[in-house]
């Protein structure tokens, strides 16, 4: 009898536990459905910007601009129903479109609430398809039909790509720019100039005006001439082994690139400066010495100013050669993918020749146009630097 009562009590306890377990399971299922319902409602609501009338900049920063672009495209193509087709339709627009739209509204907040046309970038595949007379481009047949319809509505427009000069590199061809590479080249050449010009000119003045004629000086002159013919990649290996591995300077930085290019440019500057100093008439030195000037005064007050046109010409030509170098900079890591614009000589950066190399090696067909544009910019820089050398030579040239 006692055993029977105990069994009944255990059964009642077990039934209560089972009932409690069922209630908890039902509550868990209902909670899951409630979360799913809230998520779906939130997705539907967020198809709009969801900004109140008294909005602030933070609310505008976090608004759903991508949902607004989706809504606009779906209004243009209401027959697109499948999710895969909707994703393909969104791929006609650049991934950066929502950020461009955000920047536009932040710059002109009075546009909020109004219906105005805003031009956005298309995807690089669409751009390639349109620029290649509709022969190339990774677009599907459905996308071609949508592109044709947009063309008939005059919703495509070609404009000068100012962003190419205002942005850094990007994985997306339509967003890639050269500002990062231009700033990297600027800081690299600045370091090169600050190191190579004074050292090269002082070395040339010493060798021509003050150095005694002996075997040691002959050995130095021979090595300077030989260094001018050393392959540039050797200087890159030197920078990698000494400046990065030994001294611990930052990798892929204009500081290291400038030091390496300064070493490569020094022989050119020294040889050009020595030739310019040697071309100064000996009568100028003799006249200055006859008037009581010291040898240092003769060198820096008379010889160097007269030789300055040739010195500046050699320096600018050396810098132009350094601007076009790629191999030594590849060895010190300036081939890295850098998106941010460098703010100083120690920030990670790349340079124009390396940027051209990276784009030319990219499988994306749209980078071909970027490569050609960057080459034109590099050529313009080289022509400008050579033109500056000619102008400086004419300006500082003196006749006696």
C-alpha cells in the first residue's frame, strides 16, 4: 500500500514536470515567432529613411539609404518580383550609391522629404557594357533588358569623373581613384628631394673644388659612376635589408621609399652637378680669389650660383626618374592595397607607378580605363617636371 501511494505521488510529480516542459516549449516557440514577426515588420518599415521631422545628423547618418534606392528601382520596374531578380536589379547601381546619397543629403538637408532626381554611379560591369558598344560586360540578359529600358528613358549620362582625382584605391573599379597614389608620390619625392639634393650638391662641390687628387678620391669617383648604372631593384633590396629589417622603419611608407629613391638618385645629381660646376669658367674663380675671397666664398658665392641651372636640371631629371620607378618600391612593400589617403611620410601608401602596376594586373576589365588614365596623369607629371627643369635653367642662367 505504501508503495502504491509513492508511485502515485511520483506520477503526479512527473505529470507536473511534463506539463511545465510543454508550457516552456510553447512559450519558446511563440517567442521565436514574435521575434520573426518584429524582424519582418522592421524590414518593411525600413524601406523608407524612417527619419522624423526633427532629425539630427546622427539620424541621417544611420538612415536606410539602401532601402530608399531599392524602393526607387522597384518603382521603375514593378514587374520584377523574384528575389534573385531584385538582387540583379540592385547590382546595376554601384555599391557606393547609398553613401553618395547620404553625403548629398548631409550637404543639402533641405532636400529631405522632396522628390528630386539624383545622379548615382552605375556598377563597373554596366559601365563597361555601355562604353564597349554593348559587346563586353558581365551582365545577364535580364540586366541588358533593364539597361535598354533605362537608356530609352534617358536615365544614363556620361560625366567627367572628378572622383578619380578625389578618392583612393578601391576593389570596385568605378570607385577607384589616384589621390592616395598622388599623395604617396608627393611625400616620397619630398623625402627624396630633402635627402638627395643637399647631399648630392655638397658632394659635387667637394669633389670639384676641395678634394685632393689621390687614389681614394679616384676610387670614390669610379664608384659614383658605377652606382648610376646599378639596377634599381638592388636599391630596393638594400632598403628592405637595412632600413626595414635592421632599423625597423615602417613598411610601405613614403619615408622608406624616399630614402631608397634618394640613394638611387644621388649618383645622377652628383654627376650632373659636377658637370655644371666644371663648366664654370676658371676666370671667375681667379677673379674672386684675386679680390681676396676665400676658397669657400669662391665656391658658394660665385661657382655654385653660376652652376645652379645645371644643378637644378640634373636634380629634376633625377626626381623625374625616381617618380617613374616601380621595382625598388615593390621590394619595400609599397605594392600593398591602400585605401586611405596618407597624411604624412610615415603612413602606409603607394605611388603612381605601383598603382598603375596593380590596376594593370587586375582581372576586372573596368580597370583598363583606370590604368590608361593613371598613365596619362603620370606622363603629365613627367612632362611638367621636365618643363620645370627647362624653365629653371632659363631663369637662373647667367652669361659672362
